[in-house]
């Protein structure tokens, strides 16, 4: 069973802040991590490989430093990694990103399953997984909790609000991994050493024969025009601070 | 133009789609007031025949199972929510939250770290990566008030916060703030609720 896992390198959101003067993200000194749901996706792929054999390829689109995330994926146990990096990709929205990743997946070829994370911690749209499946014309199951493979078919248990849904689909297919799917393994020292030696090819748009019109700014109908910190309704002034003994009586009225 | 949270609720982003029509956006549950449909309003419902090839359906639903644990927690429709955070110190201490929720006829909510650490089931989580709620009353017990938590509950009509730290950000959104120990305040509230509401 050959699996392609899409991983995104994201800033560690717990440390993100906005420059009050320029209203842009302060990225300096903010560490980059693998999008946490993508670690669940990698773990799911590795478990399927352990059960059914095959290979796991990690795929990322991003600037050259996204290679670090791919190295980490290799250290966890992925067999290969591919980086799609091209200046013309800057400003890609979810439509353009899905298109490029789908083209790269087709170039890699020979896959039975594509696994994405449920959503990315930065953009937070959860659109890229479903977008890739649409571009490839393959079935998809989002919010995967459990998977079972049966020959050329697969069953996926999905976590919905208040219920579980089990669906069946033919391979090749795409799933997006929920955090409740598994606990991602840590890369061991041996994995880290082996990952260091591996070659990670970097593909440009030309390498994957993508239409430049469908990539980057020209391929992106949406634009982020402004970002700002969330408004906190300030009840501070009206906040009444009581001590414990006094408050409950008043509250109960 | 759409305004949407990103970066786990740490920032809001305005998105514009200048040249493409039609466009599509989805609305997060409970961020807008639900409208009643006016009783006199009528509309014509038109049935449109559709035909498609069954083979073009790529996925087949083979089972839908109720999630028993989730069935008991309906945060999104709850009128009263009592939520616990890491200030509870230990998983067992969610008992005091449950008691107060029962006494008030409400449901139990939780902050994310308590869910991540397995103190309580995931369906209780309120916030950016949990449920967005809009109860009449939200009581936050031992919750600091991180933006990701506030993203899910700041729409509550009345917010009560109980926290030992007077500088906790939860007090910035609270209508009533109690600087105090949850282990004293919560049981005291439960007692009063039981007496006055005759519950439990
Ligand atoms: C503040 C902000 C708001 C934004 N809002 C929008 C918006 O409303 N509409 C829009 O179209 N774009 C938006 N974008 C752009 C969007 O972040 C990018 O298009 C991004 O490339 C993918 O979207 P995402 O981060 O939401 O990923 P998601 O769709 O949430 O990611 C889901 C999964 O797809 C895979 N994946 C995503 N990106 C990559 C990648 N580069 N390489 C490999 N795998 C990947 C991963 O498996 C990931 O877990 C926004 C960006 C920012 C910074
Ligand atoms: C991408 C992302 C998504 C997230 N999504 C969510 C989400 O959906 N929901 C969510 O809740 N969090 C979310 N978080 C986590 C969030 O940032 C905070 O870490 C979390 O809300 C803190 O939980 P807490 O208030 O229980 O714990 P803490 O921040 O540790 O606060 C505990 C509080 O208890 C008080 N306390 C201690 N002892 C007592 C006592 N005896 N009596 C009274 N008070 C006491 C302390 O003063 C403190 O304020 C998310 C984070 C990220 C990065």
C-alpha cells in the first residue's frame, strides 16, 4: 500500500503575535513546527505501512526551509520526501495549494492513499485535503478516527459532532486525520541520523508541469487583506469583583 | 468580504474575493443570533428532479453510531454551562463542576488542556478547537481565559469567572468576577443553588 502524506510547516501558533504598528504577523524568532494534525497523518500512514507493507512519501509545498519539516517526517519513519518550492507559489490560497499538491501527487504516482491533516494550525481552513481529492477525482473521508483496508476498498470511521459515521470507499482515496486518531510517535535517534542522509528532491512548477496561471497569486481567487487581534469585549469596567462570601447571595437573585 | 479566525483564534483575518462570482462562505455555529421564522411568512417549495448515475457516488455510508458519551453533552444548545479548567488540579475534581452544573440544570464544559490530559471527554471542550457556545450563563472555574477559550464562549449572555489570580484574562470578559478558590466558591454556589432551586 503506497501512501502519500501531505504536511505543512507552520509557525508555532502559541507564540504568534501581531505587530501593532504594521498589523502583520511577527514571524521573527517564532519556531516552525510540523502542523500537529499532520503528525497524526504521518502516524496513521506508518501504522498502515506496518500492517500492509508499501511505502510512505511525505510531500510539502513551501519555502526552502520547509525541508526541516520533511526531515522530521523522514526521522519518524517515512521512506521518501518531496518538497515543492517555487517563487511563483507565493500567495497561493487553498484552491491553488490543492491544485499544486494534486499535480505533485500525480507526478509521484502509484499511490493508493493520500493522508492530510484535518486542518492547518495557521490558515485553519481545512479545505486543502478535500480540495486535493476533488482535483484528483478520488473519494475522500474527512475527520478520520479509524481506518481498515480490505483489498482495494477501505472503511473509515469518521468523528462527527455527537456521532460516528463509517463509510466505505474504493482506493485510491484521500482521508484527513483527526487528532483522536492516534498518538504520533517520536523520532528516535536512529531515525534522525538516517533522515539526515536522505536526499529530498525539490520540485519547481516546471518539474510537476503545473499551469502557472493556476498557481500563486494568479491562481488564487481569495486574498487576505487584513489581519488583526481578536476583539475582546471589554467588560473590565463593569466587572464587579465580589469576595466569596458576599457574591453568591447576590448572584442567586 | 469575510472575517474569520485563523492561527487557532489568535488572529482574525479579513478575506476578499475580488473577481470571482459566485463565492461561498460557511458560518460558524452560534456566532450569529438565530432568527425566528415569522409565522405569517410563506414560501413556495419547488421539487427539482435530479438524475445521476449511482456509480458516480464514490463513498457509501455503512453505519452511523451515536456517540454515547457525546449524547449527554449538548453544549451548543445549553442554556447554562459550568466549565472547569486546569485550576481544578486533578481529574477527580471535575466532580465539583458536575455537582454545580446538575444543581443549576446545566451541562459541563471544559478547557482544552483538561481534555488533552484526559480529565474529561473531548465533547466537553469549549473554544476555538472545541464548541462555540452561547448560553444564558457561563461559569468559568479555574480557567485562565486564553483567546482560544474566549473564542468559544465570549458570546454568552452572562459570564461568571472564578479564579485565584486577579490578573487572569478571563476577568476581562466576565460580567461577574470572583477572585477566589474554586474549591471554596464552587461548592458554596452548589449549596445555594440546591437550596434555592430545590435541586438535588
Ligand atoms: C490568516 C490567514 C487566513 C487565510 N484564509 C484563507 C481563506 O479564507 N481562504 C483561502 O483560500 N486561503 C486562506 N489562507 C491561505 C491558506 O492558508 C493557504 O492557502 C494555505 O496554503 C493552505 O490552507 P490552510 O493553511 O488553511 O490549510 P488546511 O486546508 O487547513 O490544511 C489541511 C491539510 O492540508 C495539507 N496541507 C495544507 N497546506 C499544505 C502545504 N503547503 N503542503 C503540504 N500539505 C499541505 C496538510 O495535510 C494540512 O493538514 C489564509 C492564510 C492566512 C495566513
Ligand atoms: C491552536 C490552539 C487551539 C486551542 N484551542 C483551545 C480551545 O478550543 N479551548 C481551550 O480552552 N483552549 C484552547 N487552546 C489552549 C489555550 O491556549 C489555553 O492553553 C487553555 O485554554 C488554558 O486552559 P486553562 O485555562 O484550563 O489552564 P491555565 O491557563 O493553566 O489556567 C488555569 C487557571 O486556573 C487558576 N487557578 C489555579 N488554581 C485555582 C484555584 N484553586 N481556584 C481558582 N482558580 C485557580 C489559575 O490562576 C489559572 O488562571 C488552544 C491553543 C492553541 C494553540
